[in-house]
């Protein structure tokens, strides 16, 4: 049973399918997105961002860890791991600590290592 105190300290975000957001999102904690978003997404604090199949993001993404199954058009900045899964379509600049691209993913990018200066 979830106590009221536990629920108030719960940091998890879910943005479901068939929803569209226009504007910048600032989220805390883990997030799963299946929506269409026009604007930037920033994950503050510790948290992983997962862009599920059916998601479409047009804008900048800033997070620690990112896993992409959907479509992204824009720049990505992550201090940790960016995983681009086989169902993903990504175009833009990617700055990350680690980058994994799975076979079948469609990627058009400029990759920048974490130690590089722009």
C-alpha cells in the first residue's frame, strides 16, 4: 500500500500516447514519453528519460541518461548514456558521455565527445 507521504516523494513522469505538448518541459525524476512534443525537454536531478515508440520530439533534450525508441529531431545533451534503439529515428547533434546505436536505427547526427569543446 502506498502511503500519502510516499506518493508525495514519488518522482516519476508519464506522458501518454495521443497527447501533444507545445513548449518547454522541465521534469524531475524518471520519465517515459509516448507523446508528441514541440519544445525542449530537461530532466533535472537524477532520472532517465525514455522516449517510447510513437513518441516524436522536435527540440533540444537535456538529461543524464536517454533511451530512444521513437523519433527525435533536435540536439541531445546527456552526461551519461544515450541508447538509440532499432526502432528509433534521430537527427541532430548528440553530446554524451557514452553512445550506443543499435542495428536498424536511422541516425543522421554530428556526435561530440564529452571532452570536446564546441
